C-alpha cells in the first residue's frame, strides 16, 4: 500500500505508479463490497469517503500537471487545459457526491420498514382485505 511506501526511500516515479495501481485495485474492491447484500448500512459514510477521495484526486491532477509541466522545456498548447479540466470534473463529482450524501444520509438514518408502504388498491384506495366482507 501507499502508506507502506512512504516509510521507505523509493524511486518517486515507481511510488507514484504503485499508488495509482493500488488505488485501482482498491476501487475494484470497493465496487465489489458495494454490491454485497447488507452493505447499505455504510452507504452515507462511504459516500463521505468517496467525496474526500474525489477531492484528493482533483488535487493530485493539479500536482501532476505542475510536475509534468516542470519536466517540459515548452508546454504544448492545451496541456494545462486538459489537466485543469480533469481536476474540475473531479471537483464536480466531489460536489455531486456531497449532494448525494446530504440527500441520502437523513433517509437512511430512519429508513422505512419493509411492508410499511401504503397499499393503493382500486379506485377507493382501500386494501383488498378491507373489501373481503362486502
């Protein structure tokens, strides 16, 4: 993991790529965990973590732009714009995740119980059992 990499002196390029590979593997694990029955109890907290991850990724794109720009003698046209656009889209995704968490969080704090939805039967709205003795 990247935390382990920070404790040792490593080539920065290899460390960067290894961290990106770990992130990809962790994203796959996250997707699989989200698909498991019962994972919904951690939905709001997970959305909060994902929101933070998206913010970190946006900051990483900005740093990658700066790092790669320092390496170039002449920055080609559109170079900065592409990195900035990616960072901006990640920030938009972060804001959307925040919105989803703000909306879903209160709903999940007191979720409706299965079978508690009102039944809509016929024109009168009465349940079938209410007409059983008619």
